[in-house]
C-alpha cells in the first residue's frame, strides 16, 4: 500500500475511536434515570422494597401454554364457522316497502315466517340488499362458499300489493 492510503486509514481509526469515546451513552444514562425515577416514586409511596432487581428482570420463567382455540388447525376458518347463520337471498320474500325519515325499508319475510323491515345495505349469508325503491328491492347475491364479493348476481324482487284476506 502506498503511504497516503495508510495515513488516511490511520486518521480514520483515530477519529472514529475519539468520537466513540466522546459520545454519551444514552441507553445507560436513560436506564439509570428511569431506575432513579422509579425508585424515587416507590420511596414516596413507602414501597422501596418492591423495586425489582436487574436479576429479577432478566430471569427466565416457564410460561405454560394454554390454548384458547380448540378447532382443528388444519381446517379452513370458513369450515370452523357455523355455515347456517343468517338467511339466503333466495329464501327472502319481499312483501312491500315502507318509508321512514326519508329512507325506504324493505318489508321482507324469511323462510320461518318472520317479518322484518330492512334497509339497503343489509347483509345476508349470500348477499346484501343493494337498493330499495317504491316498486322493487334489488339484491346482490354471491356464492356463499366464496370470499370474493366483487362477482355477484343482481336479483330484483318486485312485490304485488295484496288485498285484505276475506
């Protein structure tokens, strides 16, 4: 090596070691300050004996594993969920619409005979109510076994005004 390279290398080592010696140790200083603050706070309370020692902080302790989920780890999450929650769009019968506070609500009946007032945006197991107007209710229906909600079938269910039963 030439003399200029050796001189530059020696200068860089000297400056680097000097800068390292002059730099404050923030981690040690912060740890001492934090420990002093905690000790002062505990002494003010009268609990100076409960301050943990550094050995207590770094001690290894056995922590037992207690699983909270008991499902099969190799099954898909959709398989573990109950698949019979909620109604299907095909099982819904539209009976009419009502208008409350400027919004339309669909009057629907499910397969069990329950009648409900549902707004647009209501979610079913395989779809949702896209819109409600004074003549029909529009549903978006997708495959219940799929997670893709962008591909859907549009179903419009109209209702007939029923006269009173005689």
